[in-house]
């Protein structure tokens, strides 16, 4: 290669934007990847607290194991509902609605989403807040972004998690599900950042507060196309919106069935 051409090529490479962080399938390259991703996060507006959380994130081996072994979504509808405890969710859900009708009615007035759907999601995701996960949200979501299997899908959620740290909505120690979902209804962090609602009016969105979490869930569905007053059973206008919450067909079907049973 002529010397002038080689010099020009080197200059162009040095002047080009930083190379995107390269994914990996083992923990070996995780620390180097974090350093590269830190530059990307900074360009995306992540500030010091979020960048420090990224630097301290640990490779989440349990998250990778869980991601490689998702079985429940391959079940039949009947088996899926049995495994998820649908009968218990419906029974408890009816009681929850009866105990706090004004709360659910207020949510429906504002967002158009009926109680049955929100209660079914709440029951399916965390057994009504009784189990919100045992994995550090930041480490889990950062690990999934590093992992080559679905890097592009998780990237905005990693950036979202770091921005939530900046805002004080979560900390590096906040616990959630193994895929980084957080709070009562297990929001992915990027969605939490975008659709979060301060239902109790205290000036902050707290996904570990039931009111904020269910309002955020209702807002998410509304923004994804929910039509107030329309049905959500198969063939009805809001049925496809259920798939926006979880893409698994058995999950969508289960929500429609349980929601109808809870709403009566």
C-alpha cells in the first residue's frame, strides 16, 4: 500500500467515532466491554452515578443461565396457566379488586385499562408484589447487553437502567428479575424510564410502590394502542395490545382469560 494512502487510512481511523463495544459469550471480555460501553453510555447522556454503576456491574452468570433455559413459554396454554397458578391469581385478584375498587376505577378512568388486565399482570409477574426478584437489576441488564445473543434488544434497557440510577429511581443494589425487570410488574428498565408514572404524586416514580407500578403499566398499554372501552378478548381491538406487554402467545392468551375472570 502506498505510504500516503496508508497514512490517510490511519488518519481516517483515528478521526472516526469510537468503535462500538463488542459483545461476548463468556465472562472473559466483560470488563473490556464495559469500558467501551461506558463511552457509548456517556454519549447517550448517562451521568456519573450511572457510569459508576456500570463500572461496578458484575457478570451475572445466573442471568445467562436463565436466558439459555426459558421453558415455560413453550408450554401449552393449559400447562402454562397451571404452572403460573392462574386459578390462585384469579381468586386473589377478585379479592384485591373488591378491597380497593376506587383505586382500580381511578386507573381505568385515567388510562382506559380495566382492573382485570392490570391485576392479572401483577399476579403473573410477581404474585402481587410478593416476589420481585433476587438479581441486581443493573448487573443483569448490563450482562445481557454484553452477551451476543440479544445485545441490540437489551442495549436501550441497559442505558435506561443507568439513567434510572442517575435519577435515583434505582440503585446499583436494587433487586429485580434475572433479566433485569424491576418492580411490581417487572418493567424492563428502558420501558420504566419511558412510561413511568408518579401515581402518588410524591415527585418520583417508584416501581416498588404498587400505585406507581400499576399506573405505569396502564400507561404503557395505553401508549401501545389500548382503546378505552373496547374489549381485550381474541378478535377484539385491545387483544393485540396484550402482546406488547409480553410477546409469548400463551402469555397473551392467559392475560385475556384471567382478566375476564377477574373483571367478571
